[in-house]
């Protein structure tokens, strides 16, 4: 699911499910490499966790709001609150670990 500054609160903060969001940029090679992993996670956690992406070049307010310092950044939100963030490409195992901490 793609997210913008305009619908971030609606889709992420107000989500009934926990959310894993990737803050990414089109020029970011590690971001592109993560697409396959995110697609797999979306299938594996369907109905339990939303997987989302926000392009930081097209949406500058949200990255500033969360003081992002690099891309990709993976953040977990639950009940409208930022729970965890990690900067840089992550292994599928590391992302699953992030997710499992919030769905147990």
C-alpha cells in the first residue's frame, strides 16, 4: 500500500492493524532491493499487519515529523504509536522479528 503525507494519519495512525512502513526513495538502490521482501511479508502477514511504503521525495512532511535520517527506514506503528524503527536494508528475518514483537 502506498501512503502519502495527506493520507498518513488515515492509513497508518488510524489503522486497526499494526503497520510496517518503509520510507523510501526512487534513487535508493537498497530500497529497490527490499520490494521483493515486502511483497512476501504482505502475503505472509495478510490480515495481521499492513505493509506500506512512503516515498520521501514526494512526501516531505511525514519524514520530517519522524526525524528520518536515512533510507530505507522501516518503522512499526501500532495503535497510532511509533513502536520501532530501523535504518538501512533489513533481512526478511529482521523484519519478521520486528513484526512478531507487535502481533504477539
